C-alpha cells in the first residue's frame, strides 16, 4: 500500500480538511492500493478559490504559451505511459493493452489541444456599414469543474482538462472515487510540466458531497460531467438553478447490426472486442446484436464458441482478455440483470455466473454472457447494464434493424456490418446515434472528431475535436467602427451607396 494520496490545491498537495480518508481498491485482487483524502465542501471551496485567483493571470498568458505547457504534458505522458498503464490496470482493472490505449488517448489529446494554442479560431464576416469591421472570438469562461467516471481514468480527464486549459480557464477536477490515485497522478504530470499554481486543482472524494459542492458553487461557471444518466441529470438540474453551462456525456445501449451479406469473421471479431473489451464497461460498449435472420445461426454459433474461450483474470498478465468489474456493486448489478433476462424469457447461451478467476478466487469477475431470443422491448435490451452481457435480437430487414437500433433511450454509438454500399449509406443516414461505424465495432473513437451522443446520452454537447472548445469558451462578438461617426445598424444602411 502506498502513501496517502492528497488533493492538489493552489499548487500544494494537501490532506482533506476533515483529515478523513477512504481506500482505493484493486478490483482484480481486492487489495488496498492506497488511502485517499476524503474531501468535502470545504475542500471544494479552497480549490475554487485557488482556481479563481489563478484565472487572473492564466487567461492573459498567450494561448500559444499555454499550448507549449500542454506539449510538455504530452511528452511526460509519453515517458510515463507504461507506468501509468500499470497503475491503470491495478486501480481500474482493464487489461494492460487497453490500459496503454487509455493513456495513449490522453497523449493524442495533449498534442491536439497543444496545437489549438495556435488556432482557437474565431471568424470574421462582412459587416453592413462602411468603415466598420466585425469578428467573433472565443473567450475563456473562468473556473470550470470536471467530474469524471472510472472507466477511462486517464483518457476522459484529458478530453476535458486539455481543451479547458488551452482555452484559458482554470480547473477543479473531481475524479471518480474508484480511481482517485490515477486522477492525482494525472494532475501531477501537469504540475511537473509547469502549469502555474492554482490553474489545475484536484479534489478527491465521494460523488455526492464533492459533486454537489461543485454544482452549487457560484464561482464554477461550467461543469463538464461524464457518468451515468441518472447522476448526470441530477447534476444538470442542480447546476441549472445557478445558471451554469453543463456538458453531459452519459450512458449508452449500443448495437451492432449484422446483415446477411456481412463478412462473418470480421463481425465476430468486432463483436467480441466491442462487447467484452473493458469487461463491457465502456460507454460505447456493444450490448445488443441486431442480426438479420439468414446469418443468425452461424453468427450465434461462432459467438458462443469464442465467448466461452475468453481468458479472464488480472489484466497485468498480457494473455488475459477480460478483467474484473470495477467493484462488487457493479458485479451485483450484472447478476441482477442476468436474472431479469432469464425472467423475461431470453435464452442464455453461455456465461451467467460470477467467475472464480483472478488471484486465488478473489476479484469482481463475471463470465462473459450471451442471451439469444431477446425481444427489442425487454429490459436487458433497453437498459444500460455496463458489464459483459450481450443480447441478440433477430430482424428481417435493414429498416427493422435501424428501428430497433434507434428505439432506446440512449444514442451514443452504432455499427453495421454489410458489404452493400447502399445499405451502408442508408444506415449512415438513418441511425440516430452520435457515432456510426461501418464494418467496425461500436468502440474505437479518435480524438480529432466530436464524441458524444443523442437522447439520454447527453445534452447536445460534444467532447473531443475542436467541438470540445464550445464547452469551455464563450463567443465574444467584436465590432470596430472606424468611420468617426455614429452609424446605426439596420437603420442607416439605405444611405450607404451615397456615402461610400
Ligand atoms: P457515476 O454517474 O456513478 O459517476 C460519475 C462521476 O460522478 C464520478 O466522479 C462520481 O463520483 C460522481 N458522482 C456520483 N454521484 C454524484 C452526485 N450525486 N453528484 C455529483 N457527482 C456525483 O458513473 P460511473 O459509474 O462512474 O460511470 C459509468 C457511467 O458513465 C456509465 O453510465 C457510462 O455509460 C458512463 N460513461 C459515459 C461516457 C460518455 O462519454 N458518454 C464515457 C464513459 C462513461
């Protein structure tokens, strides 16, 4: 067990004001990784004050200089990639290859947003009066708060903090209470890269207390939240009362459509990777297969065989393919949904048991589970389970497949396997998710494109790409009149020809 992991406030590593702690647990071994500062509202207050103070200078530092600090962050993340990935597998449980991918995503984002320091584009447009100039520029907002889940403990904080910082804001960051050490290590890299004191603060602790204090604080102008739809909506309502801008990235119920003309082997590979990678704990994980009737028997047979052969265990071992669930509560949720599926009349083909893998029978493991004969309106086909449970739904046509895909309360990611270009383009047009893949699973987003979803997955905002800047900036429209006289817009336009 390592030393106490502290908050980082105003450039100092400090204990929670209460002196209380909680433990971070390795989900594969159930061992304590480290004691963690258990913060409360007074720690949030201190962090917001530090961020507010630091904002005065940070916003004035030219954006290319801010970008240079992000390039140093990218460099340090690259140097520490393996070390961070090992800690990631320990604290969150995903297998080591995926943990490296999690860190790589942050490296990619740091280089991308470092470059934004020399872009942060606004625009000009012609104006309607002579001797006048108009432009729209992006302005920083002030103190922004980032609340993140445990499933991408390095990548998701990077999606939020890097655009927020390059745009000139200062940050209060609350990582998930299941992955607090990774949150602190992430911030440590910024400190080492030379981020000024108070610009990036981390407050560790439970969602309710710390999250609510953030939502209520009058000096926090923007909240960027990723997590469950339930908590996200609560946060949204609470923050709305204070007029804050909120960006929400929430749950998913993503599907892969497999048409009769699909490349079967490719579809099987993609389904296994999308459904059971990260133990089904990705917001973009595939939890529904919508399969055309002709190809269904072969697909089902191949999936059962391959799902049974997946190797569970502690993901530090590079041969392990599926790690544990994040905690016992998550495993119980999966077990409950499996009972619900059975009760609804779905046919379980494999899995459905708590798995005794891991280190000597410990760890929050659950077998990869496949349900067939699932109807589109069953709860297991509608609700986010966030675990290794996959439902197979049969359809006859592309139109029916699209309807089943769209008819859930979430709208994050979808995919279709077909060799028919017309079917692919129909799907692109008609699938109503924020992300669509053709001949690829539902996971694998790249950081230069907008990331997010429709319906219950969010509130219309997007992360990643340049769209991420919309969350962390306000538009400022600037009019410069160099005519030397009062020119009234919309009123004095008639006399222009004579005046020009
Ligand atoms: P969660 O909603 O339980 O927690 C998310 C964050 O909110 C954590 O930091 C948590 O401590 C905090 N929190 C919890 N209760 C709070 C409260 N009352 N007030 C304020 N903050 C509170 O979600 P989770 O279990 O950490 O993550 C899993 C969920 O995240 C899944 O639903 C998944 O689909 C979603 N997710 C979405 C995306 C996306 O981009 N759409 C990405 C990853 C995960």
